[in-house]
């Protein structure tokens, strides 16, 4: 190995200009963690929470949110170390530990006060180390050894400044300036090294190297102890380390070294001391000054910076090349050719050697937009906005000036012919004498042909807005015979490709396969599963011919479709890389395979991402409920003990849950999903929000459940909290009992009242019925009387009619007898008729007739004559007779024979009767008599 650092490596290190594919880096600004800039120490608890000693106090990070616990005396916190459930910290004139209470809040216990130790003036505690039952605190003048079991403190004094304290295996070392390295044994310090190198250099850390110690110094790199003396550690990087000032350094679990510098960021060396990477502010960390380093349980490297906090996913399957200077631009295409990596961007074509970190070199003549790179046989084609190039010996040779070459591909097993897609249609490239040139344009089709595939003599051209053109050409591919446009399938960012001899078309409704027999596209239900709910963003399909994997890009994943191992059914696998993380150009996604180890390159808008799909493993992790708050406003909210079920009053019905999964991954997003059984049985949508708020919950029993998803892996557990909200007082069990009793009493009361009312109403009804019966009886009696009266009236009318008829008969008989008598008196022989005349006179005896009539009349209307006499006492018997005859409604002509007078005489009688009755002129005599 060359012991002198090459000049180019030194230039690379100092300038930081080489192209590096770096692990993902996550940065946190002071504004994000809500504390001050400087971060002096980092540690981690058994439940994977990160603790940082900040100028402002102790920071706690759970993967979802930061929380600051101010220093107990408002001084700068210099050190932190987690031992079991305690977080030990040291600051100005104070050291102690923090421990969580029942509500999950850290409470501080001052060991300075508890142990009663007397501190030196202006003493600060810069390091904390745990060994067995002891926690060791280091200031610049003392080392305090605290016994956890009996709380005793042993103090190691030092006249000279103690620069730093180190742990090697189960031993503790420290450096006294100008004296050497000391080792602590049995509570006492013993000189371990007093080499001049130690005296003249500040030691940053000690590491075990076999049976020897590896000593890392601030300004002169590594030394190794041999035979109780130090010699220079002869590695290439060691000379490099003399160019920087190191503030902190740790050995990682993989035996590599992470070194934090004052002005050059992080230096990562492998086990042999060779440079892996130099990550400074230009390459992604927040600041070039690294004050502290820590490796967590998942092998992430945490950086406490002079301005912020960063962590690096050193073991991530992803590596990121970020073009911070804006030289490359957005990557639209990539290719591997002759051991070089080529990138086609909107700035032109660039290349570098595949297996080193050289800068990308621009290929002259390719300024502008590169659309495609295609390796065919041993030739690399470049489709460009200005035409078509062949790349030979990293130089561009233009073979076509036809503007806008979208793509180039083989077709129909014709080795000397290629299909070229352009802005204005389709062209044929032909190889003549090992030289590629334009042969012809396929006449009759002038549409932009960004994506196309061939099937025999048919060319399928995808158009985002018009659909799919099926262009049928002649056998020589010179002229179009027919064009059919399938407009039923079309959409933005759609794509078309030939996969396993089938033409596939992808857009927002799924992936469709062309059925050559039926001459139409039909949806493939299995392949379309790649676009789950709301996952479609691009239909771009990319075929990796080496593995026969078909790549598809969705919102949350990069997916690849391959044939199943046991069946011919396709299998869909996903790489959890969201569209925000991969930062690609929508509709122009690109991915290529870099090597046989399944390492792939994905183009982004500012460089590229590489991923080794063999290293993507399922993640086993836990989700936790961080805190539960109850209350309506921030002022009134109170923390709850999440370990026990809660019982709350009716108005205590507003809850805020925070939750977290302590996993730290820049590229793979953590999402959460929750449900509240008793209210909502369905799970919420996945979201990055680590909080859930429920307001105005009704009374009842509830269980809050939350689970997490990192990439496509679901948490191994579901964190839960059960609680109940009491019923309002007016529907509590006691009140319900009171209501029930009141209802019973009210029912009894109402029953009694109804009974009384019923009895009263019944009596009323009886009385009413009795009254109605009596009334009916009276009415019946009245009706009987009425009927009898009616009968009497009818009888009276009948008898009156009979009497009138009889009276008329008598009158007619008398009239007849009178006429006979008058004829007989004219007979000469009177003697012979005299006896007859006597008989006639006897039969027309008016007095007898009247008496008979009077008796009959009185039987019919016995009160009439009495009333008439009483009313008009001055009436004569003849007047009474006339009134009786008029009562029977007899006419004057009918009355005349009864009086044996003429009708005229009857009228005179009637006139005289009116006068006696004192009737007015307008009054009717007959009506008057009838009304009496």
C-alpha cells in the first residue's frame, strides 16, 4: 500500500468535489427541535428514544417529535448517557439523572444535591461513561465515580486538565494534559502511557486493536501502541487526517470509524483506515462542525452539530448522488457501456467510470435535452432534442439531424435496422458498412411517437391525449397502409411496452394487454394490482431485459413485476420509495441495473438514487403511544397515565393522542393508522401525522388503537388505550333508578286518577243513560200521545168526512124530497098524493136532522161548539149551525139544502156571521172557524 497519499486524493478530500453516492442523511434544524444550535452529546434508551445534550437542555426524540427538557439550572448541557431507565446528564455545576414518571414525563434528580459532593468553582461535566454498577462523570479537573447501588461517590482529583475520558472494553482511561493517558482501577488512577506523542497531542478516543490500543488524536491522526510506546498508524487516510482537526471519533459496530471534524464534516473510514466517504455541508449535513457522534442500535450515525442535528442511514440499501452544484441537472436517461456510467439530462450527456467516485464528465456536442440512451449490441445510442448520436470512446458522433429523438429500439429481429421515434413521426435507421444512418421515414404518419412498440407489421404508438395509434405499415417499413386510433384508453403520463411478447398499455385505469385475436386492449386484473387505491401517478413501464423485471412507478413505491418461481403468474414486489423521496420527473421515470448484485440506479431531478434490492429486508418494529391529553384547550389539557384504563366524567370528553415508532430512516416514510372502537370501528387512512384528536365524545366505553407502517411493513404490535366516559348525571344509574321509581309512582298515581276518573265518568254515564232513558220514556210517552193525537186527528178527519158526507147525503135527500114534494103539489089529485107528501115532510124534518147532526158533530169535535159559544155568546142557533157546517168545510151550495134555502141566502147568512164574529175584511171566515 502506498504510504504517501496521492495528490488527487488530497485534492478530493480538501475540495470535496468528487462525485459520491452517499447514504441518506436526515437533518434537523434548531427550529425543528425547538432548542439552541449546539449539541454536545447523544445517547439512546432501551426503547430506542434518542437523547441529546443541547445548549438549552435535554432533547428527546421518538422518531415523530422532539421534546425539550430545560437544564435544571438553565446552563449548557454538555453530556448525556442512558443507563437502563435513567438518563444521566452533566452541565455547569450540576450532574444527575432523569427518570420518567407515570405520565411519561422526565423528572430530574440532582446527584450533586443527593450525594452532597462539593463541586469545584465553574465545574462542567463533559463526559459520562457507564461500567457495571458505576456511572462515571468527567469534568476538566475531576472524575466522579457514582455507585448506583449504594449512591456513594468516589472522586479522582487532577491538578492538570482532564481533556477527555475513554472506555475500552470494561476499562476507563482519561488524558491529563501534558502528562499522559491514565487508567482507572479500583477507584484510583494509574499512568498507562506517558509517551511524548500523548503529551503533545490531544487524544480524541482510544480503540482496541488486537492486544494493542489505537489512539486517535485531534490533529495528527492515528497512533498505535506497541511495547508501551506509540508509533504512527501507517494508512493512506492517516496522512489525510493530518489536514483536519478532529473533535470526536467513534468505532462503529462494523469496525469502521466515524470521525467528526471541526470544519470538514464527517470522515468515514473502513476497518483498515481507508476512506469510504467524506460527508460535509456540501454533501448534505447541516454543518461542517461535528461536536458529538453516536451509533444507535440500528447502526445509524447521529451527528451533534455546531448548528443542528443529523443522522446518516449508514446501512441503508439506498445511496444518493445529489448534484448540489446544478451541473448535471435532471436525469432523464442512464446507461452502462464499456465500464462507464452515462447520464442523459436536460443539460446534456455526462459520464464517469462506474466503480469510482470521479466527477461526471460532460461529453462535448451534447448540450441540451437528452431523451434516451440505448445500448444495442456494442453501440450506445443517444436520443437528443437536436438529433441522434452514437457515443464512441466517450465522444458524441451525430448520425441524424432530425430534431427530437424520443427513442431507439430493435424490431422484428432485423439486426441491421432500428426503429427511431421522433417528434414528427417514425424513422428507420440502417447499418451500412458498420455505420448507422437514416434510411427512411415511414410516410403517412406524422404524430409525435414518444413511446412505441411493434407487433409484426403493426406499430403501436402511445399518445397521452389521443390514445393508442395502431399503425400498419408495408413489409419494408416505408409507408403507412392504415392507422386505427384506439381512443378508449388514454391518459396523462401513460406508457406502452412489449413484455413477454405481449403489448401492455398502462394508465390511470390499470394495465391493459393487447389481444391480437380480438384486436383490442383488455384489462389485466393481476398486473393492474400494482395500482392500488390512489397509487397511480405514472404509466411509464421499463423493462430490465437481463432479469425480465418490469418496473412500474407509483406514489408510494417503485414496483417490479417478475414471473413467479412456481407458477407462470406474475408476482409484484415493491420497494418503499415514495415519489417525494425519489424526486423524479413525472412521466419520465428511468431505472437501470448497475451490476449483477441487483443494484439499480433511479434518475431524479438533481442526480440519482441507487438501491440494492437484495438488501431491502422486512422491518420488525413497535409502535407506542407517546402521550394522552384530556381537555378542551392547551391551557386546560392534562396528561394521562397511559398504562391504566381511564374513567372520565361526562364533560371530560376531549382527547389528544400522540404516538410514535422509534425508527429513523430518511428514505422510508413512517405512517400511522388508528381507530377508536366504540365510536368508529373502521381504521383511519394511513397518514404521517403522529397525532389524533377526538372532541365531544359521547358517553360510552372506548378503546384507542394505533399501528404504524414503515414503507410496506406493518408494526408488530398495536398500541392500545381503553377508557370510558360516564353518562351525564341525568342519565346515571342512580338517576335512572329515580326515573324508574318516579315512573312507577307516577303510573300508580295516574292509575288511581284514571280509576277515579273512570268511576266518575262511569257514574256520569250511568246518570246520563238513566236521564236518557227517562227522557226517552217521556219522549216515548209524548210520541205515544202524539201518535194517539194523530190517530184521533185521523179519526176526527175520517169522522168529519163521514159526517160531512152524511150531512151532504141528508142535504141531497132533502133536496130530492123537496123536489118530489114540489112535483106532487102540482098533481091535480091532491088527495091521492097527500099521504106521500106527509111522508116526505116527515123525512125532511130539519129539526130532527139538526139534532142528529149536532150529536154526530159533537162526537167528532165536541169542544168546538162550546168554545164557539164561549167566544161569541151572541151567536144564534142558526149561526152555530152555519159555523158547524163551515167547520166541515161545506160550500154554500152544499149548506143551502140543509137550511132549505137557496145558496144566495146562505151567502147572506155567511155575511151576517162575519159581522157577528167581528172579522176583518181580509180575514177568511172558513180559516177562522177551522183554527178555533
